[in-house]
C-alpha cells in the first residue's frame, strides 16, 4: 500500500437523468479532469447518480398504503406512502420507534428506510418522488467497470457508496453498496503483526474504507461531487463484490 492516497472529484459531472449513459458521462468527466487512468485506480460513485441513470424513481402519488403500512406509519410518524414503499423494498422490519424505521433491504443491507431518499432529486409540481437503490449495485459496478476498462485499457476498481448509520456510533458514514474490480473484504487472519503474533479474527472492510474516504470529498448535501477518483491504493487479494460485506444473520448479534 502506498503511503500517499490521492482523492479527486471529477469536475462538472452533469445532473443525471433516467436513461443517461452513466459510463459515457464518466468517461467524458475523466477526460475533462486530465486524468490518465491506471491499473488499480478506483472510481467511487454516489448511489444517487447510479439510481437516477437506472430510472429508480417512484411517484408517491401512485403508492396506495396497505393496512400494515398505515399502522406502522402511525407508530413511526412517517408518510404512509413512504412506509409502504419501504416495506416493498424490504424483507423484514428490524427496529422502529418514532422517527426511525430500520429494515433489512431485499439486497441484504440493514439500513434506515430501505435506503429510499427524497433529497437531491426533482419532484413534480404538486407531487412527491422518491429514489430507490439500484436494482443490483454489484452488477451496476461490473457494467461500468467493463466500459471504462475497455475505454482506457486498464483494470479499474468501481465502488458505489451510500451513507449508513451504524450500531454503537452516532452519525452516518459512507459504505459500499456495490463493488467490482477490487476485494471488498481483505482477510488478514493468519498474518503476523509487528511482534510476530498471528491475527485471529481481523478482516478489513476494504470497500467500505474506500467509500468512507470518498464521502469526505463528495459531501452530503449540495456539494455536487458524485464521482471521486482515487489513486494510490494497491491490493493483491482477489476481487469480490460488496455482498461479501454482509454479515450472515446467524452471527449478527443485533438481530
């Protein structure tokens, strides 16, 4: 691993609309930045631009809440239409209290509101929209990686990040929803520490660390920096997608 890592926001990435060629937009942005991609460069993409390009918008006016959604909405103090949408995108309600609804997303993420968001998206006049997570973030990463690798003749890593809350800690941090071309988890078990003692349980959430670093450059509100180029990382572990980061339920002490 290099002792210096460089993170740069790609300039002038336009607002993404449904059906946009996101890979093509990124290729143009990389060119404008004067970046010559190298093997093991990483591009981190905000979840929203991937979801927008894939047309993952839903109009809340079209959502009819079920009795379950109406009951849960009253308990948590949320729009019943939004609660209905959260339930449709989830497999289980994990915890709820006024203002908070934590679920297991159908992709396996344990997260607030199934990752559904209404910020930084257009809303129709006299209506409301919501944006869902990508249908398959790992597959989205793989498609974008294939386009960029072919364009630049290199072997890139691609990460889609989003902001998550965490057990034990206040605040949100960037985590990897999808990944391609890099190891999402690096197994350090059996490696020796400075004193020769072998690690017994250590696994590095490599893709999450990358996502968190990129979030500091992206910003969380109106910064408008949805694509971050990272240089200086290195790895020799095999590539794994972000599903490797999901903790199996049988060893999840919070469920």
